C-alpha cells in the first residue's frame, strides 16, 4: 500500500489492482501530468519562436520557425532584464536569510518552557493568524509611515515572517531538542544567543531547510509587493517586469487592431512576443530545476502545517 | 499540565535567561508590531474621512470621524454584493473540488503497481504550485489570446469562429475554477498522500484475508482513516472563506473590465479601490473582510477543537 516501496510479501502482490485498471490509472495520471507540464512547454516554445512566425501563425507548441532571437536580444541589450534578475536574486537571498533568522529565533524563544513572557509572545504570534489590518492600512503604514515606498525593503520586510512558519519552528524545536541539552549548556554558562547559534541551529538543519525553501520560493515568485510599492522601474524584479510586459505589449496590440495601423510598424524593432515569454522562462527555469530536489523538505513542511494549522 | 507548579514558576523571579530570550525575540517582536499590529489599529480609517496627503499618523488622528458613512457608500454600490457573492461562491466550489479531486487522485496514485511512476507523476503535478500567478497569466494568455492564442487557432482550424475570450464573462467561472484546481492539485495530493502512507498496512492485510475487494478497502479502511484530515482541511478552508487568492482573480483574467462581474472578489475590489484612491470605500471593504474573516476563522477553530482538540490553533 505504501507508495515507493517494493512488494515485500505475497499478500501485497495478491492485493493489487488488476492490470487493466493499473493501465487505466497510468493513462489518467499521464494525461494529468502532461496537463501540468505542457502549458510551461508552450511558453518555452513561444520564447523560441521567431517573431515573424508568431505574427503570422500565432502561438504554438510546435513552432514552424525556431529562433533564439529573444534570448540573444536579452543577452545583448536587456539591461532591464539583467537588472531585474539582480533585484530578484538579491531580494530572494536577503529575504530568505532575514526571514530564517527572524522565524527561528522567535520559534526558539517560544519553545523554551520556562520563559516568563512566553504567554505574551504566543499571543503576538497567534493574533495575526486570525485577524489582520487588511490591505489598505498596511499599504499606508508601509508606504507613508515606514517609508518603504520605492525601496527594495518593501519587497523584503513585509514577507519575512509568517506565524505559520514560526509555529512549525517552535513545534520542531520542542519535539527534537531535549531540554537537558539546553539546560546543561545554561549551567555551563552559555548565554541564550550562544545556545541558539551554536547548539540549536546546527542540529535543526531540516527545519531550516524547510523554512528557507518556503521563503525562497515565496520571494522569488512575489509580484504583489512590487505592484503595490514599486514605481521606479530600476527596482523591478523579474516578476514585476513580466507583469508590466504582459500589459504593455498587450496594449500595443489592442491599439493596433482597433486603430487599423499596421501591426508590423508597432512591433517592428524588437522580438516583443518571444522576449516576453523568454522572461517568463528565466523565472520558471530555476524553480523547475530546483523543486524536484527540494520537494521532500516542502512536503514535510506542508504536512506539519496541515496537521498543526 | 501541572497548574500548581506552573503557578509557582510564574512567581519565581526574573532570570538572566529571560532577559536574553527577550532580546533574542525582540527583532521578530518589532516586526510583528510594525507589520501586523500597527495595521490593525490602522483599521479605524474605515470610520474616518481619510485623506492620502501627508503623514499617515497625523492624518489618522486629525481626519474627521464619519461613522458608518464609508460602509453606506460601499453597500449602496452594487459592487459590494456582486463581489461578496463571487468570493463566497467561488470559495465554496474551490473547497469541494479542492478536497474531492486530490483525495480521489491520492487514492488512485497509491494503487499504481509501480511506485516509481507514481513519484514521477506526483512531481510533475506539483509543478504548477511553484509557478507565480504572473507566469500563469502568461500561460493562460498564450492559450486564450484572441488573435494568436492556441485555442482560437484550434477553433478556426475546425472552421469555427474565434472567440474573444477576455470579453466573454460566461466562460470565466469554468476557467477560474479550472486554474485553481490545476494549481492546487500537487499540494492537495501531498497532504492526503501523507495520510494514506501513514496508515498501518495490517488493516489491509486483515481485510484481504477476509476477502475485501480493492474498492471495499478504499471505502471501509482508507476513507474512514482519512476522515479526520479531510474534515480538518475542510474546516480550515471554510475559515478562510472571505479570503481569496488575489493572483488568481487579478492576474488570470488580466484585469479585464468585461469580466468584472464574474472575476472580482473582495481582495481584488479592495485593491482596485485603493488604486483608484477611493480610500474610504477601500478601507470599508478591507474592514468588512478582516472582521468577517476573523469571525469565520474563530468559528472554524472552535469547530476544530470539538472535532480534534490537538489540531486546534489555540
């Protein structure tokens, strides 16, 4: 019954679905897997299609004319794209490190059973899970009061901590780190910061990986913070860039068809259509390569989270 | 829980460790105050005539109280009701499908003779979960674009007329539901598969010896043992019924005005009102969402505590 393990007993072998059902199930799952994979391949092949071919034949999974011009264009004069890539990488790296530090330190403090302010801090973490100030007041506080508007911190700070992650950490520390270990370090005269850095963190790598991955994917995939707080195009992340390209190239196309101007005139100078999809591919490729390897950390986090909401 | 010793501990004096732990928790506490608790107090602007110019704090303090005027405006407009209908309606469908489909697929994938193939399918079906809604929007566009989209090419290939998808509200409930299921499939399967894998195999051995068919095993062993997780996921989803995935409803329909009535949920409305500087209405909508959301989450948590105390939040 367990997935992924071999058939150890004859009973297991006997208790299997019939060959026909098995192939039927395989067929269903192959179709579903393709349904999840093909849309991404469509984007990939559009990015590899010549602009001419897109103009004449539209988008296609099997383009008539392959061309790398979109990627050449990006490599040659895509300062904007390299800059956006830089912003995305920076935000993801800084945000993940900051988020892991903030989340695990709080998780550790909450996991100490004798800490005097544990009750208060538990409430501070818990209340935002059920009640929040909503978009409007967050927006004004972040942009007017904290001055995050048009700074890179607007992309980093608001996403750094989530109560869900703090609770995963607390549960992990509580269940895997023996109190005796920490008490003996306290008796030896180690301060809490020292205990946290040189005892707790080194033996908690699985949960660091889980939280780190959650944060990493969240920062890499975030576009909402940019849409809210970033007007300066130099601070666009890849997601923000793609977001603006989606509406800009589109606006051009809409005008062209309604005003009767020749389509070619407007789209003449650059491979717009394919370059746009090439940006999407630049976003997707690192994720698509990384997630199969990190899946197990994700799954452990999701299952803790699902059971311990 | 030994309350006696707990009370004793509370009375014991403040130690160095407590100071150190407080300092260790300080950065995160400050984060919570700035990014979670300040906005909660900011909710009062729903009851004020708030102007955007100048500093936030002085504005909140100095602006005039207007009572429920913002709410009156909000609920007089037709938008509010359409949007609440959409939010609740879509969420109800998402909850049912978001449980039924992954549960059925998790049951099926565990039955495949080759566990390795199952793993591969599962990994592939997890891909959409890791895509951002902006990328998904680009994907949907490549299928539904009027002049270049794959679907319209297919239609014209069959001799049918191309459809201007982004202008036709009637198709969009199906599209949005499909995209939601598509993106969440991998996640749902992971959760339910973890439960199925955790079931003791001796149950099935005993059932086989008693002559139970595969179907009977699923019906009388697996499903009953999954019931608790399913109920939990259901209740948690119901608790979030006033919140929707902003990306799905904003990015996928590409903010098309023709689709307003079928594709706008509370989150999207708040954002649009905020961007068009109708701050009073935006703050009123956000307030309604926060309060209703809080009530439903607390209610759901209360139900969870009755079903399974260990899974409740508090």
